[in-house]
């Protein structure tokens, strides 16, 4: 079996996992895609080592366009997308994600890996801590909310994630219902992915070659394999939020993220 076929099969299985988690927890899947895809690229020696992280991040963001779209549609059917705040948050994350796509290519791969590992560790700890909402916190004014989420969109673009792991804690901090926060982050994940991917494609256009499977920093064989399964499983994950103990699953997921973060720092 050729190396390319092994890559496609591995990424298709990866798509099943990230799609389900995207729908269930409101995350774009990049927290899983980036470390696993970077490991796949290194194992099969498909790209230069100093480009592994940026290609994994760019491909992850491109896949999230499809994953988050499927997840957002499912959440929309359940009325989980708050129309009063979502457009304002979308505007903020779009600006941040676009900027990140243009600057990520100039950041050394080792630095990107450290940033990713530190942020993943923080996200995992945030998931593990069961912070009960004791007081009602009012959302800031909408222009302020846009400015706040712009920074989250930029960080999401640098990490190759849909932003749910950052947006959901922010929104729930301001007393937004958990399911509404997840639905909003799924919708905003589409915007982060589109604008971030545009930046990565533009900045990597002169670095990679189309005849080797790349469009900018996006690796097409991996992208197509991931999205072929992730969109279907995202809908299953969104339906599962109505029945499964999401809090318990988040804690299990947080432990897995911690292991991934430590492994990335050691490799």
C-alpha cells in the first residue's frame, strides 16, 4: 500500500473523531487534527520539518470550514445559535483569523509548537475546572465584544482551531447558556476557518507546489480525507449533545488534550 493511501486512510479516521467532537463540544477539531496530522506528515516525510506545523494548522483550518458548517446547521435546527450576538462575534473573529493566516508562515515551527502546547494545556485545565456560575454577568457592549473576540479569532487561526475551545468559556463566563455558546462558536468557527485559510493559502502560495498536493500551506489529500468523514460525524455529535453527559466527556477530552500537549513539547 502506498504512503499516500495510508495518509488518506489515517486522515479519514481522524475526520470521524474530530467531526463528532466538533458537534458534541462545539470545537472545530483542530485541537486533535493539528498534533495528529503533524505526526502523520513527519512519519511519512511528506514535508520539510520546519513547515510541518504551519501546514498542519492550515489544513486543519481548511477542514473546519466543512466541519463547522455541518455542526452549525445542526445547531441552527435546535435553535442554539443566538442571533443577537453571533454577527458581532463573527466580525471580530474574522479580522483576527485573517491576520493570523498571513503571519503564521513567518513564525518558526518550534515556536508554533510551543504556542500550541501551552494554549492546549490552558484549554484542558479550563475544561477540568468545574467553575460554577454563581452570579449573572452581563455581556459587554457589542463593539467591545467584537474587539474581545478578534484576539480570540487571531489565536484560533494560529492554533488551527475553530475557536470553540476559546469562545465557549468566554460566553459562558458572561452567563450565556452552554448550548447557545456551543452553537454560536460552531457558527463562528466557519468564519475563522474561511478567513484564516485564505491567509494561509495566500502566504504559502509561493512556498509550496500545487502538483505536490498543496494549495498554499493547505495539503489537499489530507484535507479531502478529513472532510469526507468529519461532516457526517459532526451532525451525529450535535445530536448527541441532547442525550450524552457533555460535562463528563469534556473532562475526559481535557485529559487527552493534556497528554497531547506534553507529547508535543517532548518531541
